[in-house]
């Protein structure tokens, strides 16, 4: 994935951290956790209150990362086929 948005550099993948899932700045907070929390109605401010190490730019990075994933042809192809 190309990183046209510099915020994406806040998303890190390390096989020794959270089983290699994409995380926020190497912390034990995954992109998945952030997205699931937000989709469940938890606000960004509530997440920052619970995890004070999070910054507003971390949420922007999550959105930029997911937007970049959506541009990958293979993922789009699989999604359309229902796999």
C-alpha cells in the first residue's frame, strides 16, 4: 500500500505486537479496536479519555489507512464477489 497520506505512518504492523494486526503508533491499540468502538457509538473523546495516549491525529490516521485499503484492487474484487 502506498502512503500518500503522511498520517498513515502512525499505523504500524509488527508481528510481535497484537498478533501483527495494524496498531496505532506501535501501541497495543488496534485499528480494528478503534473502528469497532466508533461503529458501536463510542465517541472519539470517550476513547481518548479511556486511552489518554491516543491523539486526535490517530483517528485521522485510522480513517486514512482504511481509505487506502479500500483502493486496493484485490480487496475490492473480493468484496464484490462476497468472499
